[in-house]
C-alpha cells in the first residue's frame, strides 16, 4: 500500500505539471526553470521508461531549440495563443467537446459531465482558469487531485476501487479525445513545443492505464 501511495504522489505531480502547460502561457521565470538541472534530471528520469523515451526526447529537443529561439518567451506565448485561444480552423482548442461527437463544436454536455464530477468530489477549479470544465488543464488538475485523495485510503479494496475510478476517468474523459487533440497540435504547432507536450501527455496516459490495469489484476 505504501509503495502505491508513493507512486500516486509521483503520478499526481506529473498530471499537475502537464496541466500547467495547457493552462496558461509560460512566464520568463517558468521557462527558465525548464533549463535548470533539476527539471532536466526529472525529464531524463521519465525518459528512462521505454514508453516515454521518444516523447521525452522530442520534448527535450524543443526545450533545447527554445534556448536559441529569439524572444523565446514572447514567441512561445504567441504559439499558445494561436493554438489554444483562437479558432479550431487554425489551432487545437483544448476542450473535450470539440472532439467528442461529430459536430466539432463546443457543446455543454462534456463540460457539464466534468462539472458534475468536480462537484461530486468537492474539488474546486482554479479561479484564475476561467474556462469550461472540459478544458484539458481542468481535467488534468482534477485527475491529480483524484489520485492524491486516494492516498487517504487504508483499505486495499477501497484503493483498488480508487485505481479503477482513475482508469475509468482517463479512458472516458481523456483518451476519448486526446489522440485527435495531439494530431491538431502536430498540424498547427510549427515550432513544436506544445505538440511535443501533447504527445508526451498522450504517451503518459497510455502508460498510466497499463499501470492501473496491472494493479487491478
């Protein structure tokens, strides 16, 4: 149980980190931290997993190119705006409702479903993130909280139920649209930082589902 809880903390931190990438533009200070030995060591550690080695390499390559990109913070902020804040015709809007179903339009149901989950678990959304509940950053933040809350459990059966709930959330609320989102990012993100982050997120979700399935056997 303690081993699972320790790993849960790591899983939650990764989801929270990925959530922050899609929540808002990186500041100068935040961007500089990505070039620090601590962050590079963290990424190297993730890349030691064979399932993540290629996505981590691509993400790290984009970080290396940022170091020589003129006005890197401003340009990366422009990339964020063009991809996630403008139009689906030339970007990759980070809302589940843009990809679930056949309309390709924002609709209320995925956001309402997510809002219901937030209310059910008593998890508050960051007030600075003024977005519908089906925004990718909100879904990832919720998942991190769901994982950490399971660490309060002491019964093996209850922990197994919690891990099953996490797997169900990833399958239902993330994997149902992440592949399409990744393709859109790859299509429109010319520099490649955010498409690399999206690909890494998708690979980590796949890896996490494998881990959760093994724990529930």
